[in-house]
């Protein structure tokens, strides 16, 4: 949303400052994983990535400088074999050729990267997309030719839709593009992003965080404004019932933990339980809805192990960690402090050494908005330091760790008012032992050398100097394609009908529109089905 807003704002100012902001989505990136890279020939993922960027840049130039279309056509004529017989304008034909090549990379029957040269529309285009250096030179030439001040590339959810290996390639490419005339922006998720060996956060790019706190009234009010606009447009009576009691609306907005979409899940559940048909919405009704919504969220969370394969064991352990250890301990802790008239807690401290050994567990919980990690080290006394982990308020309310909204004003993050977990804590120690077996191992490529490490920074073996490599895993593309269509976000009725013809998501993903058409499943539902498959493959 922020990136699209930035693109619109830059377009409005283009006539004054000639800064070209281009939004780029990589939703279909998972398709490229099917193409094996067996030699040092062109990398299909990078070719596809650069092709996607190039087509969006060219389209944006035409949109904002339509008078230059002939100049652009002449420039592109050097890179495409085109006879000029089409009724299309030359530029449109070149754009179609490039789009067709991107489609080929996405769906054509290509076994490995050696076959790419046979699929390319021209050798000249391949030279542009051959490597980041040649692509960068072409981009800089475009900037000069069309008198642009600079190009700003806005990469949408770059670290979300890419697989882990694609992320590493992408951020290495991202770093290579940086230039005074080319600015790169990428939206990423905390924790789960694999920047690789060659990209350093806050050195190769400045990290800007979007933060939200249930203790900041402005943050809660922001969510409330979004909710108010949407609900009043739908049914003003719903809003009236939500706001009769300030405790209800404030609890709902606080439980969002900064994610407006989660608020609407709560509202949907209130509607499903006929809460809006009652004279008033009670706290008990709301708590019951929160429990249902949270259980649905945990069910969704466990399915992440199908996509985020390297986090599989961490995902399995994370739910147990929160439900069976953290929440019960926190509830008991607050019950005692409530009786003693002391400050309450909404989280816990964990020793830095313990955190680092099971960091992926916290990464995946933060990614799913179950927790928020304050990554500034705080003293825990006796020379020890730790991080403070805050639990999503919806879990606190639904599990009666916090009993009513007024208690949110009686919270403290001081170490004396919170529980602390250490590496020596028995439950944490057991968790460390269990998860230590799941770390990826990098092996020396020299078959005569036995050096193994889980440290990603080792590019070459410290014993013999040979290249380090990780054992090849089954491509995520293949894993996801094999999943049952029951995983799609569709009604049971639609899935039941589809199962008469399709079994896997891959079959739906590849199917043509008419292949899906059947009784009660026509254009509107077909579009919904195809979108569900694309969204599943994209994460």
C-alpha cells in the first residue's frame, strides 16, 4: 500500500522533478524454480526478474512521457527482431515480445538453463538480461536518453513471494543495481528474509521499520479509523453497536496488533455468531470470538511448514512453546501480581544467547504477528542481557492473561515486572537441543574433505579452500504443486466439485480457463479458483 502510494505521488510530481517511480510485483516467481541451473549460463530467475523490471520501466516511461514513444521504439529496435508488419505500434510490439518471453520463462517446458538461449526472442535482448551489470548499463542509458533524474524501483513483497534461494539471489542483484541514478526499495518481513552472504542490512540498504504499539493511543486510533470507514460503509448499525461500550471497540482495535486485516476477521466472527443482532455486544461474546479467530490463525500458521520448509520444525514447536509454556506462565504471573496490586506483564525477556540459538522460532512467530520482538538488548541483571518479546494482545485477552481493556494501562516492561527465560531454563534448554538438529548444514564440495558448518558466512572451506555447498533440496515449486486442492482458500462445495477433475494445486495452477469450467463453476468462480491457486503458490 505504501509503495503504491509512493508511485502515485511520484507520478503526480514527475513533470516537476522527472523522478520515475516504478512498482514491480514478483507474484509468479515460484514458477521459475522448476528450471534447473546446471552450469554458469544465464540464471533463469535473474533473467525473469530483470525482464519483469524492464517491462514495468518501459510501460511507466510511456505512461509519463508519451511523446517519447518513437524514440523508445527506435532504441528497442536494436534489441528485437521485428519485421514491422503488425498493426500494433512498434513499441507495443516490442512490449509484447518481452512479455511473451517472460511468459515462456514462467510456463514453458524448460528443463534447465541451457535451453534458455533457444527460447529468447533475440540475442540482443539476452545480452541486456544476461547479467546485472549489462542490465544496469541499459537502465542508465534509458535514464540518460529520456532525461530522467533517476529511477526508483519499488519491489513489492520481495522477501515474501520468493523462495529462500531466490531471496539470496535477489538481494545480491538488489545490491548490484544501486547507483546515484537508480534507487531500490524492497518491502520485507522481519526475521524470515534470507539476505544471503553478500548483502548487509543497514550497510547496503537502510532499513526502515513500520512499528505499532497497543500502548500508543494514536496507533490504536489509526486502526479504529480504518475500521470505522469500512463498517459504516457496510452497515452503520454495526458501528453503533461496536461503539456503545468503548471497552469493546478499544479491545477489538488493540487486538489487531497493527494488522487491520486481523480486525476484520474479528468483525466477521462477531457477525457469524449473530453478535450484531443482539441488543449489545458483551465482553464474553468478544472473548469467544477472539478464541475462534485465534484458533483459525493457529491452523493457518501450521500450514506454513508446507511453504517455509526450512522452518518446518520451528513452526511445529512454536505453537507448543506459546500455548503450553508462555501463556500459562504469563497468566499465573499476572494472577499473582494482580492480587498483590502490582504492574502486569504482556510479554517476557529471553537471554540473548538463548534467543540466538532458537531465533528462527521467534522469526516465524513475529512473521505471523503472534509476537513482537524488541531487538534492542536490555540488561537482565548480573551481567546478562536479553530481548523483550511482546505477545499479541488477542492471545492475551482470549486466554485471560489480560482480563479487560483497562488493564492495558497497568503494564510494565521493566525486568522486575516480567518473567525471564535463560539458556539454562529447562524448557528452553530442551527446545534448543531439539531445534539444533534442524539447522542447514554446509558441506565442503571436496569429497575428500569432511568440513561441515551451519554458518552461512563460509563461502570457502576453512580446511582445504574448496567451495562450500548446501545439499540440494527438492524445489519449493515442486513441493507446493503437489499439495492437495483442499489447501486452497475455497469453500468445501467448490473444492468437492473440483476434485472430480483435479487433485493437486499444480493441476489447477496450469489449467486453462475452459479446463476448469463445469456445472456451477463458470467465469466468476473460475477466476476465484485461479486466483486462489496463484495466491497459494505465492505464499
